[in-house]
């Protein structure tokens, strides 16, 4: 009887050990607070847990694991399994995807932003560069074209950008610099303080970030149609952690990506529909930049910066022209072109 009970106990213990070993818990490092920019990460965690009956969980941490500019470093050393970062935070570490941050790239919608980002992420040169940081990109964080908020009188001519201190990263910073602006790349979480203290005159963000980081509360105006470009912020996973997932858990993760993106797009679409009422509520003027000023801005920023990027990246051994052409081909395909 004693032997039988012992055997039964051992069997039960073995099952418990197996079940415990099958459970997977990941940590995801993001920043700020939960907002439109992080909804796909939250949805991904929700879907993965549902599909695995709670055996695979992703804990989303808002700044508790790493600073925004150090998320890729954390992924490299395995400090956490998933993270979100923006290419402009460390352009030397993710050179290939900075093609997506070139100014006036021609992307008009969030759907197009998803299409071009994922096409570029799938390019062998991007995969190889990310692998140097033990990172695998799984999805983008699609954002609309950035626009400025500022105080005083909104810009009405290209000369008004001369000397303007603007919080803008990556290709956007280069664009403003091309017309005399003085870009600074403070992290998103520091933008409000920089604007409030006068370190910057204006801040370039997508709509959700102006809300989330409070810059809209300091603003007198918002440029409704400048649309100089956007930043590219992938969600990555640690390659070792990804490859160690069971087949079931990896399938749950992969199959949830498109669902998470769809949720993000729906959520962001609702925010965009409410934007005009947000401006009215906060007393922010919707400033329209004259078409001729935008055309002049494009002439000074778009072509020269693109040509320089292609030249510089080619010298560094990247297939720069191929990456840029891929963006344009994807845009054409997305719009039904032949």
C-alpha cells in the first residue's frame, strides 16, 4: 500500500513538474504609459495568453526594465525577452531600418506604414543587422505623419523654421536641420520638460504622443498638414528566447501578430477621429502650412537627405538603394499599382 501511494505521489509530482516546465513567462520592455502606441503589445500579450490557456504570459513593463534608448541593449543581453524601440534613438545600431525614417517618404496611411515597415523588416540585410543584437523584429508600431506643436505664432514661411529648436529624431531631425532648424533628440518621456523649460520651441510627435506625454498641454498651435515624415519603432524579441519556445507557444505568438496590428489600427483610427475635438478642448489652433512652403521644404529636405542616406549606407556595405526601392515598390503594390 505504501509503495502504491508513493508511486501515485511520484506520478502526480512528475505531471506537476512537466506542466510547470511547459509554462513560459516573458517580460516586455516599453516606456511611458499604456497608450495607442503600445496597444498592439498589450493585445499580443492578451492573445498569447488566451491561445495557450495561460501557459504563455507576457508581462508588459512601462519603464521598469530599461530606459527607452537601452531597450535594444537589454534584448541583446537577454535582460528581457521582448521590447519596443525607435530607430532614431540609436541609428548606428539599426542603420537599415532608418530608410523608413527618411523625410517625405510618401507614406499616407497607417496601413501603408505597416506594409512598408514589414517589407523592410523581412529584407535579409535587416534581419542580419538585427541578429547582431540577438534581436528579431516581429512587428512595427505604425504611426501617422508627425506634426509640430509649439507656442507663439505658427510657421508661415520656410524662414520661420530657421533657428527653431525642435524635438525631432532621425530623418525628421535631419529634415528640420536642412531648413535651418536646430533638432534635439531627447527621449519622448523628456519632451514635455524640454518644451516647458524652453530647451525646445516645438515638438514633433504623432497625435497619441502629444496627448500621452503632455506636449499638447503646452501648445498654442499644431501643424495640421506639414507631414514631414514619421519615426519607425519596431517590436523585437530576443532570438534565443524565441527559438526556445515550444512549437505551440511560438505558433501562438506568430499567429497573434496580425490580430494585434489590426487591433492597434482600429484603436488609433478612433483617436484620429477625435483629434479635432481634442484640439478644441485644449484651445490649440489647427495651423495649416501653405502648400508652397511645404513644397519648398520638400525640395530642401527630401531629395538631398535621401541621396545622402543612400550614399552613406552604401559605403557602409548596406544595400541602401535596394531598401529604398523596396519601400517605393511596396507603396505602389499597396495602392494597386502595376
